[in-house]
C-alpha cells in the first residue's frame, strides 16, 4: 500500500505510452516549422522593429525575438523528449 503512494510509482504511470511517438513524429516537426515561420516573420518585421527600437529602452529586437522565435526554439530543441507542457514556472522539465 505504501509503495503505491510513493512519487516514483506515480511518475512511471503518469506518462502516456505513445507520447514519445507523437513527440518525434508530430510535435518536433511542427515546432521546427513554427521556428522557421517565426524566424521569417522576425526578418520581415525587422524594419518596423528598427523604428520601434529608436526610442528608449531600445529593446524592441529582444521583445520581438522572445515573442516570435524563442518559444518555438525552446519547444523544438530545448525540451526533454516526451514533455509537451511547461511547469508552473515556464520551464520544460521531465
């Protein structure tokens, strides 16, 4: 009875069996496409971003990159295999 209540017993069962398949076949390629699209949009918006960066605090490029490029990059390349959602603090963890 006590072994069923331990966190290690629940962590193995809480993982969906086919999540690795869906992650490799669907989620990673979709994240890669989103990364390419966000990068293209970032390059296309560079003239407008440059105008917005004239006034202080001069961080328009950082804000646009953190909005369009970095979320798909983190989803595609920085998260562990089989993890599809962020924790409460916004970090992908196993």
